[in-house]
């Protein structure tokens, strides 16, 4: 278990506590993740960006978006989409960036938080508050073994964000 935690940390070049990795109740198979993933933002959030290919309106170039973005009210709670171990909490130009490990190569990334309320190496349960929005967009990415996944295709039907997406379609 210690070697696995070290390798995960080395792969991301981020700190992690080996002992914390052993104590977390983490997501299991891909099917478990598909059934359990929840939206990290409140129901009032407005989706402003989606995962996938996009054509830049100015340059005409096709670009890839590896995240989903939402506009939220300042101070809104941002929550863990799945239980996991906090790999890193870093302050960036757009706010705090938090990376969670969910086991078996699955990671989630939360960007644009005004506060970070968790520390690297700690375990968080699904729906635990990771921090608060800074009033800008919140971005959410999901990766399995280094490959980006479309989070909206995996968020459970009971999640409020899926209902908002369907209303916009």
C-alpha cells in the first residue's frame, strides 16, 4: 500500500500521506463510479462549459475541453463527487485547485475555489465540503489512468446537476 501511494504521488508530483491512503473508503470499479458520482456544485449552479471538442469562435481552431465548468454564487459549497484521499491543495491564479484520488487510477480535480478546507493526505467522504467558491467559475475534471472522462456522462441520474443539464438540452 505504501508503494502504491508513493507511485501515485510521484505520478502527479504532489504530496500524499501513505497512512491516509490505507484508511479511506474509496470508489471501486468503473460501474461503482458511474452509479455513485455526484455533482460537486449546488443545484443553483449554471453550467457554462462542457467536456469535449469545441470550435474557437475567433480563431476557428478546434480545441479540447477536459473539464466541465459552472458559474456559482460566491461562497457556494464545492463538494467531493466521490470519497477519496486529498492528493493536493494548491493556490493558483484562479483560486484553489484540489486533486482527489479515488483508487484504481481514478482522480477528480476541482479548480476555482476561493477557500480550500481540506489538507493533502486526508480522507474525505462523498459530499464532504472541499471549499467555497470564489465567485468565478468552478471547474471539475475526472481522469482514469491519465485519460480524461466526461464527468456529466457519469454523474448519477439522481444528481441535481443532471436535471439542470437536461433542462438546457
